[in-house]
C-alpha cells in the first residue's frame, strides 16, 4: 500500500465506524496498540472529526507484558507506556492495530484493556489483515486483506515515525 491507499483505507474505516456505531457515538473511544496502532487511531479520530465534526477520545495501550510469548524472547523486552487518559468503563472501544496476523496481539490488548475497566463493547480496526489466525479473532473494520504465506511478513511504515506511509510484504530470510 502506498500513502494514498493507506489514507483511503483509514477514511473508509472511519465511515464504517460511524455507520456501525451511530447509536453509541457519544460513548465511542479509540485505543491504538503501540507502536503503530496508536498513530492510526489518531488518524481515524481526525477523519471522524472531519466527517461528522465529533471529537473522539484516543488512547494507546502497550501489550508487551500481556503477550503469551513473552518468555520465548531471548532479547531484552522493551515496555512502553500505556496512555488511557479516560475511563473505558461503559465505552464502545475501537481497538486499532496496523496488522492482524495470528490474533495473539489483539488477545493481549483485550486482556490489557480489561485491567483499565469494563467496556460496553470492543471492536477491532486493522489497516491490514494478512490471515493465518491462531485464535478466533476477526477484525470488524479492515483497510485491506492481504493474503500472505507464513514465510512473509508485512512491514507498515508511517510518516510520523519514518517520514513515509507504506505497507510492504517481505519474505523472511531462512536461517
């Protein structure tokens, strides 16, 4: 995906969120999974404001300590901060992540969210769904479905971090 395709996908996701949540718009919040989901959550919130002139609270959650594979990493684990400057209890939370793959990150994010309150509902928005689920998790809002093999991975770059918006499929090096 190039910058324009990412922009259009996020605009479409914002429209879909509005369409499916019009009854709960006052209780809608966006929570991005660090480190790129939070950037995408802010972009979706900006689209919601442009489309409907509504302000939606945006937060960010770090799922590092909630991952089920944390003990499988041999390297030093880097924990980032969670920023939820609002109560999620009773809210309609849209969880935002850049790539949906096995579903394990989303499961960890839901576990982390529950430590901060009890939302009325959690929905999932992802820029890319690449398949290969290991858990029964599906995205409610998808920018693009990208079939991949398990040898491949998707690298999403965002202008806020790298100066460019793109999503590219790479093949893993065999070791």
